[in-house]
C-alpha cells in the first residue's frame, strides 16, 4: 500500500512516498510562491505509482490549498489536509486560538509528545521555531528568523558592508566583519535555545536542514535529530482520525 505525504511550506514543497510506513521515494523543490503549479508537474508521476491515499500539511492560504486539492483529485484517492485542533489524540494545543498555530509545528509536536516527557522541539528551517510540551500539554513556543534570514536582513540594512556566504560553525569573536556577523548570529540563536532549555529540563528534539549544525553545539543537552519529524506527525494524524 503506497501513500503520498506532502509538506507544502512557505518556500518549498516536499513529498514522501511510503510503502508500509517506509519511505521509498522523496523529493523537495522550491515552489516560487506557486506550489500548485509545481504539484501539477508532479501529478503524472504520482498517478503512475498506484497510490492509495494522501496526507497533506500545508501552510498556504485557502486559495492555494483549494488549487492543491483540485489537482490532487486527479489521483482518485482519499486526500486529507491536516488541521490544528484544540485537542487531538490526547495532545492539547497551547495556543488560545489553535488555528493560529502553524500546522507544521503542530504535526512535529504531535509526532513526539507523550505523557511521560517534557519536550522541546526545534525546527531549523526557514524560521527557527521552538515548541515546548509538558506531558501531553503543548505550552506554546517561540519563532525567530533563522541564520540566513538574519544575515540577509543585516546585508539589506547595512550600507557599505558586503557579507558573502560563509559557514556558521564558529562562536569565537570575529576578527573581520564577515566572521563577526556569522558568529554573532549563530551565538544569538544558540543562546536563545540554551535560555529556553535552562528554564526546565527537557528532552531536546531537532529537525530541519540545520539540525546537525545546532546539535554539534548543544551536545550537553543530548539532542535527538529527527530528519522526517513532520512526516511522522502527519502519519500519526491520519492514523488517529
């Protein structure tokens, strides 16, 4: 039984094809603000796979989601868009207005939350998001610009300073402008994470493209890297419907 899972973010569309829960194919592409058009180019391939159902996580607005839904109807399979609930499978949402919480964050928390643990889930993607749980109670979280958004913002607002790409892998004081910018941004994000973790002992779970980078500097918290955490949450969501 093959299934399609879609993660439609603000800048990227990612998909997984699974068979008996195991990933047999995956891909990710920038959608240039038009995820439906990108999906249209993939739909013929998806039709050839003999899929049985599809689960969708999308942060897009209603107009784009309606277009995505219309395209997926060509597969002639059940299609489910995940939504944030006040309570789902025992997990209680910490937002006053659950609909304001990003579905990607909700699914990532849903994938790991349990009654025994207090957890900190950090997604190192386009934004750096931090979500906290106490048992099966989601407590809310924090959203920060990621490493690259901060650097780009600094470039746009600093006259006469050119800041090329460089690795975010040092925390020592920079001895030139390029290093000072990169080390300063990275130190700021790590300091925020450590401040959050010092409030109360928590199991630390990292996901997203920069998770290994952050894990290297947070070893004292014994981080667990979960590359496909959203997929796990989406599968759990569909199973518990």
